[in-house]
C-alpha cells in the first residue's frame, strides 16, 4: 500500500512539472470557488440601522413667561405649577420666576426641597454657586482646556431666559452667553484722520473714552490703544465704535491689517439650554432636552465656532456644609460613604464616568491599581432626616459623577452628574498631538430622577437601598436565596511555544471535559453551581462565537455530552462562559478594521494587556490583545450565536455583554446615547432562549439576569471615602442570587476575609479552579494570574465553607437583610428579616458592640 501511494505521489509531481500553466489555473479556480462558496454560504456580520428616538412632548405649551413680563409686574414672583394631589403624594412644584428656583413642598409633612436654596450665611462666591442650576464647559478647536459659564452669572442675572409651563412641570430655557467687550474688540491702531472723525461725531463721554483708550506715541502720525483700561471706558469706546461708527469685526480686522497687526481671536459664547423640571409620583425629575440645545456662539478670525463639551446639572442641589450627620453615597465599586463631619483639605475632588464612560477613549487605556468602576447610575446626599437620591434614567453612558468637598476655598459639599455632550480624544501624528471631538451626543434627552427622602430620624444608606430596590423591582425582597459557593472551571488556554526556534501557539488543557466531571463528583453535595470558561475553540481567548465548536484539546463531543448529562442528572447548574464584545481573533466573520468600534477620527484601536511589572501596555503582545465589537453589529452577532447554539445547554454566563462601555465614534456610528438600548435588546434576545448570569453588570442590564457574578466587595482606594459598603449587593438581596469575585484569583483579601465580606453582604463565594496543577500557567505571558487555581489545593476549603454557610443561614432562618450598619471601621452589624443579627469583625483587633466582644476576623450571631 505504501509503494502504491508513493507511486501516485511521484506521478502527480511529474505531471505538475510538465503542466505548470494548467496547475496554476487549477489552483486559482479552486481559490475562486472557495471564495464564491464562502460569500454565498459563509456568515457575515450585518450592520443594523438604528432608529434615533424622537422627543415627544407630553403636552403643548400653555403659557410662556419671559423676564420682561416679570419686570413689568404682569406675573407674581412665584407661581405654582403642579398642585398637590393623591397622584403625586401630596407634593407640589412651584417656580420662582426671578431665580428659576424650583420648590417642591410635601403638604403632609411640611418638608420643602429647593433646587437653588441659598445659605445667606455663606460668602458671595458660595452663594452664587448655589444660585446656578447649570454649568457648561465650552471649547474651541485648538484649546487645551475649556472655559466655564454658570447659568446664574451668564443667564439668570442677565435676565436672559424663558419659562414655559408644561404638563406636570415647567421648562426653562437658559440663554447662556457673554457679551462683555474687551480691548481685543477695538482697532489696535488708527490714523489721525479716523481719530479726528470719531472725536468730532461723538458726545462728551465718548470723547473722554477716546482720550483714555487711545494715545499718540511721541513723533507718530497715528494713535494706538492703551494696554490697561478700566472696563467702563472699554464699554463706552465699544459704543463709539460699534453703535455710532458702525464698526464690524470684519472691518476691525481690515483696520488692524493696515498696520500689519495680527488679529486677536474674538469669541462671543452664546448657548441655549432647555431644562424641564417635573413631578412624577412624588419624585422630582430634571431633564435636559439635548436635541434642542442651540450653539449660537460667534467666533472671528477663524472658520470654526465655539461648542459645548459638557454640562453640569443642578450641581448644588441639596449642597450642604460640613455636619456630623451629613454624608454622601458614592456608587464606586460596591459602594462608598463620604462622611461630611469635617472639611477635607487634601482630597476635594472626585470625577469618574458612570458605566466607565470615556474608558474607550483613554489614549493608553492604562488601568489604575485598586480602582473600581461605577456600575450603578445613582448617587445620594443626606443631612440628618432629609436627603436626595439621584437615579440617572437616561444618558448614564454619557455622564460623569462629580464630587466637590468643602475646603478652605469652598464651604459646600456637592455631588452631581455631568453630561458629556462631546467626547474628546487625542491623536498623535508625527509627534504632534491633535485633539479631536465627537459629534454632539444629543440623540436622546438626559434625565435624572431625584427621590426626595425624609424621615423623623436620621437618613441612612439603607434608606437609599430601599428606595432603589423599590424603583428597580417595585416590590420588597421575597426570594430566600441561600448564598452558596460557585466554581469557575478554567478549560483551555493559549500559550506561546517554540519548535526549533520557530514560535507557534499551543493549547493547554487545564480542565478537560472529563476533568470537569471529576471535580463535580468530588464536590457533590457541597457545590451545585459552575461556569465553564475556555470551553470553545481557542479556549479563554477563543474565536468569535458566530460558529460554535468545542476546543479539541479538552476532549471529544461525547465527553462534553457526558458532562452535560451528569450535570442535569445531579441538578447542577452549568453555565457556559460566552464573550461577545471582546474579540481576540479576526475569524468567523469578524474583521477588526471593519467590525470593531471606531474612535473619533474614524480609526480603529486595538486594546492591549497590561504588564504589571513594567506598568506599561504590552503593545507587541501575541495574547490578550482584543478589539471591541462595534455596537452596530451586536444584534447580528447575537442572532448568529442563537442560530448556531445547538450544544444542549440552557444557561450562559455572559463575560462582557452588559458590563463593557462600547460605542462607535466613526462616521454614522452608534454613540453612547444609543448603545444602552442596543445592549438591552441583545440581552432580551438571549434571555428568551437561555437563563443568564451576568458578570459584574451595569445596573441597566439587571432586568435580564437571573444571577450576578464577580461583584466587587469594596470601593476604589480613595482617601476621600470614609468606608466601603455593599450597596450593590444589598440592592440584589432577596431578588436574585449574587456572588463576589473569585476568592483565589481576584480577591486581594485572604480567604477568611473574603468569607466575612460575603457574610456582610449576603453574597456567595466563588473560586477559579483547574484540574491539572496550575503551576503550568506561571510561565504564561497572559494567564500567570491563574497560578493558584489547582483543585487539590482548594478542595478542603471549599467543602468547609460550604458546610459553614449552610449552618449559619440555617441558624439565621433567612438570607434577606432588613438592615445593614457600619458601626466602626471594619465592624458591621447585619439584621435579617427574622430579627436575627450577625456581628462581623473584619479587622485584626478585638472590637466591642454593646455587651458583645468579637475577636479579630470573627463573627457572632445575636438573637432577635
């Protein structure tokens, strides 16, 4: 048989040498045929056309009031827009037409909330901050930093605004601008003839202004402008030039050019910002009508105009001075509290994007150590028995959270959102950095719902938790999910290897399909929840899942089916890990240059892994480099996945959909304004066919999840924060299962502290496991963080904690948390629905609460 095969090969070889032209034609024909078949039958990502939602008014305009009517005395200073009724919880909304202050009054309790409440004891600068409902930052091409306008100084005090009564509230259009003349607006030099002409035609005050602003140098035949002049003289000479003489900026430049003087840049910012204030079921709504913002600024000596970069909304609503019972809630990581008992002179500012806004445009994409994301579009501020809890209902993906702490220059503490109206990015060309700006992000309105908190005793963060639970779920916690242990099985990884000096990629099976079954059998009765990662072709950094193939290094299809059958028979939940937005290979219909998200300037950027040792991006890395899926192709990708998914599983864990900021800033791209809806639609499609676990999701994705994984157990390391709280976990408590990030690969705490953190938040624990000895990952260029994942190392601890969790919650009688208190640093008291209490000490010192003493890293169950 071998001889016959050898003879056939020789015949083909000699025929090929004798018929070279025919051979080339055969090869080319085969290639064309393959290409045609691929075009006909191959999968291609389809770009969706996204409909921009139209803004629909809830009612027509009923009355319009402008400042001139107020001055004439045709209307009262304060008018009531919404009367108290059962529908709005006996709250009414009024507006002060002189200040645009919105006043919400509760007619049952007498409580009053004002958007522009001014503390008369403060100095004028702080009072003016409290009088401003808006701040805007505007830019000009070429500026390195923007300039700010506040709505009090540049609109309200200048009598430039409109008030329109609408159903349920009021719309205020703030005309924000500056028209203060400067010396750059005047000709820098003028001839004797022109000076005499002006002097002859103006009145006495004009002559005085001319004499003070222009002087004739000794021996010269012209007059030139004086460098330093009081503003009243500038205002008067402006009238002489522009009102009496009829000067325009165009003729100004001509007069300057006659003396070879370079013209200065002249700016006249002018913007119209419409804001609606309403009551809805007792909540206060503030809506910026982004599609109707007008940028009417003028700039001269250049073709470009001024434009808005961002907008601060109600920055000093409910701002407060330092007070022993005042605090801020910050949705950083799991959540954080900023106590406002004293001024903070060192850490006075905090700025971070909701849902990681701006992360896509970070030039180097360098992660900061000990930094968490903002996963919840909320914030809060309370003082004694009053507070506000803000919920961004529309536009969270294009906004920032701002905190301003009281300091030596500022007596006020404020927390508020900033709307990103245009994103900014930097592009380096031959060493020259060029700033680029996105088109306006104005497809949708930006809306914040303020829940107005009032109690007879002090407001706590649990009041904000309960308010948000009510908003999200509309009902009290009712499901008694007992926190348990979840295992993430690590399947196959790629690594770089060499053969006689030639590099190639090899697959390493860390947990085969058979190994996964062995782990389940070993933990039977203790763990019944698993996620299989790296199971598909290419392993952990595999191919796009528009074509589903098992990773061959892990075993056969029969081995995989045996694993599924065992999980089903033992009532074990097995999730398959599915990445969608992070794409590591150009394959299966995806090509980075075509299907990846575009940045400003319509160029594609790859994202590289981070080298912790050098604190630099590995821009030459073979592994870990990825693209972000263009939002326009997400629906097509998900549809193809659903069409191909015939693996017989019913549960997925989505690695990135719902927790990754993505947008397309290229031509006709999908901006952050619309991405949230695209992702929610994709989640709804997947939820229809699968039970979904979401990994560290942004809060907008929660309605599509049955459980949540990989939650942070603390906030970022920020010296402004007084302490971390498990706000995210408390929101989910009693509504769905949730667990912390992995104990042995992501948690920076020892296992006992991770266990106590889980107890303090009602969370489950998670472990990353490999069946083979994980020492093989130490030399990996990307997966060396898995060095401590060997199953035999963690098996006994997992079983012990599983038994302990069952015993603790059997004693408590429920997992539903009724109250959560941080008594001191690291000392937490958790009260359950059964009135049983759990006192937890997460410090290395013995702590005491009332008559109870708790040893370091221990807990006590206190009877109800």
